[in-house]
C-alpha cells in the first residue's frame, strides 16, 4: 500500500514563490509514489495537489462540506481530485479526518486552520514535515513543538527546499509504511 502524505497550508496563496514550492512538493511526492491528501480547498495545498496530479500521482481530498453541491457552492475545487470525501463536519472536524487519514503530514505556510492541523498531527504522534520560509506559521512550528510540554512520538523535519523536505520526511516514516 502506498503511503499517504497530507499537504496542509494556507487557503490563500499570495506568494508566487511559495506557490511554486508547494507545486514542487506535490510533484516530489507523486514521483515517490505517495498518495497526496488535502483539505480539498484552495491555496497552497491545492498547488501541491495540482503538482502531484501533473506528475501522475493520486490525489484525494476531504471536504468540510456535506456534499458536492455545497462544496461547489462554497467555491471548493473539484479538480485535480480523484475522489473527495464530503465530511459535513466543518473545517475543524475535517481537520481531524485529514490528519488521521495520513501517514505523514507536510505543512506550507498557514494560518489558524493550518495551525489546528499541526497541533492535531503533533499531538497524535504523526510524521511531520514543515516547509520553512513560506510565511504564516511555517517558522513558528518548531517553537510550538519544543514547548508542547509532552512527548507524543511525533517526528518532525524542517526544511526550506521541497525535494529535500520530502526526502527527509520520507526517511522518518515507519519502515513498514515506507517500504510497503
């Protein structure tokens, strides 16, 4: 079974440089054979999804909305997803499904929603990669993890280069997942 990598990030993509990095992140994941999972939203995670699809990868989404009609009405993208799970749980509920559905989670920039996803991933002991230097919370996650006050088993890589981050995070995966 292929490892599932979540890509979480700001739904507002206001930097062409970060968009390019997010797209490359998706390409790198697809080239390694990972399934890419996002919150089926706009922004940097959509750029990663598009990059993965462009490179021939399988892309899945978890929408906060109840069905395809509501997702479309709220301007949720339908492409490039092979399938979208319509959770109906709103953004916070969707975030739990996103994180639990992944073997590893990568973070690009981000604001409150992405911060929520990071804290869930860290608390649940996930393998995490942070694309540093991308704005938002990307350069504060290390401090949050250091001050968490408990050991969760989370393994976290920090890197500004998308290809290097994917390689580092891939190496942190449990061998049973990585080598399956």
